[in-house]
């Protein structure tokens, strides 16, 4: 028993093992409730159901900021972030961690909005009914959780060994933000997607959807033998995972540019992702109403990346300033989008010019 207690109390990446295990248990519980309670049977989620789930996950993500506050106030954590570690006392350390977590969570939650646009495009392309979309998104989220853990672990190790890599992340964010500004109206062509082309060339894929199945056994058109075929549901899953990998290349450097504390980085990422499935069903029918949000996201990336360089000349930029700037830009992007887009008499939205 003493050995177990000692092991659980040991610090890993600045946080006791029992904290990491508790967080993972919370994530598993949320996923189990989502799958077992709300989606035991395939159905099209109602707007009310999706709003409740998305709102609950976002509320949970915000409430967790107070858990972060307590962990750093109580001294349970040994932060690897200079802003937190260099705070004057326990209270300052806790508030700094709280501000950094909230900033990271808001940025990651907002970047997750971009996933909604891509998911909507993929599901529309393959004509996947809403009642089967949740299965794709659920397994997609499981892959995301593992993928983000690997990428964040690698990022933390790189920054720990090579401090200059943070400037590479910052330059990449500025470049990405500028590129996003210039290509905000660009619509990806799925037909030309290299992953989709490869799958069609090397895999047997059915033309029809077979319920919730990712794979089915059907006769081979050439030999007549019963062989395994992938369904459009599986192809959509792969494309969503690839899309998240691309988004992670933006979001992971973004959060590391905000804080280098692995616990805050990972938890803010996961809480932003947990409600993504429900958020998709809430926003998918009105993604056009957030036309200008991409411009706000681009400005956030430029600010976060530019801050790393600016601090070398003007000194430290306090976390609460970054939180205010991030929130203001994103809130402004949402409000401006809703004002500039309006519904016409047919019920569709058009962008005011």
C-alpha cells in the first residue's frame, strides 16, 4: 500500500500521477456517458440534446479551471512554465495558472470550430445521414485524444531540450495566421484529396452506406469472392482523423506558445475536444453564420506567435493581457459574423456585402 501511495504521489511532468489518472478517469466517464446514455442507439441528435451536451462539456471545461487554480495554489504541482514557477507566492501562482489554462482552452475551443467546417464538408460529400455521424465522430475523438497526447509529449520534450524550438513554433503560428487570412474564403476540394485518392486506389470501398458499419463483406466485382469492403463511413473517419492531424499542427504550437506547462496544455486541449461532437451538431446547420470567425482565429494565431518575439524586446506580457486580447478577438469575430450575415426570406443565410 505504501508503494502504491508513493507511486501515485510521484510527479510526472510536474504533476502528481494521481492527478493525471483522475483526469483520464474523468475523460473516460464523460465519453462513457455520451456513448452509453445519449447514443446507445443510432439516432439523429436533436438540437436540444446537442446543445445540452455541448454546453455541459464547455461548462465542465470552464469549471476545471478552478481545479487548476487549486492544484497550483495547494502546491501539488511543480510547474514547468516560467510564468507560473516564477510567481511571487501561492496565490499569484494559482491565478497565473488559471489565466494560462483559460487562454489555452479558449484558443483550442475556437480552433476546434474550424474542425466543424471540415466535418460538415466531409459528411456532406459522402451523404452520411446525421444518425450515423455520431459514430464517426466518437471514434474520431478517441483517436484525437491519443494523437494529441503523443504530439504534446513530443512538443514538451523538444522545448525542454531545445528552448529555441519555441521560436520555431512562434514563427510557424505567424506564418499560419497570415496564410489563414489570405485563404479564409478558400474551399478545399475533397475530390482532389490525396488521402481519398490513395484509399480509392488501394482499398475496396462500397458506394452505399451500410448502417453504422465501417466494414462489410460483399462479392468482389472481378472474382465474385466474398471479400471485405470499407464503407463511406470508414473513409469519412480516416479523412476526419487526417484533418485533425493537420489542425493539431496549428493547435499544439499555439498552446505551447501560450504556456509550456504540459498539464495545462493537455487538459485545455482535451476539454476543447470533448464537446466537439455535440458542438458539430449544434453548428453544422449554421456554419455559414460564422463566416468571419476564421479571420479572428488568424489574428489570434498571429498574436500568440508574435508575442513570443515581442517579449524579447518589450519584456514579459502578462497572462491576463493575453487572455483579454484572445477573448476580445474571438468574441469580436463571432459577433461581427452574426451581424454581417442575415437570414433571407427563404431561411438561408447570406453574407452582407
